[in-house]
C-alpha cells in the first residue's frame, strides 16, 4: 500500500513539474505586442459579382 502511495505522489510531482515548466518557459518579456496596423476586413459596401448559373445537365 505504501508503494502505491509513493507512486501516486511521484506521478503528482511529475505532473506539477510539467505544468510549472510549461507555464514559465515562454518569452522572457511575455507575449509580443499586437501589430500596429492590423489587417482590415474587406469592404462589404460594394456588391460582389454574381457567379454564372451552372449549365443544365439534362440528357
């Protein structure tokens, strides 16, 4: 029983270590700032061209 408890504690310690390692292993000064000029969405004020209807496939 003691062996199972030690194994569970070791597994928990490894899990905590992995979480701690991944939380603090990023960039030294944090995330990069957002770009100054983000890409604007397309202008929807102009109507789009309508596609041609597909041809009939009747035999």
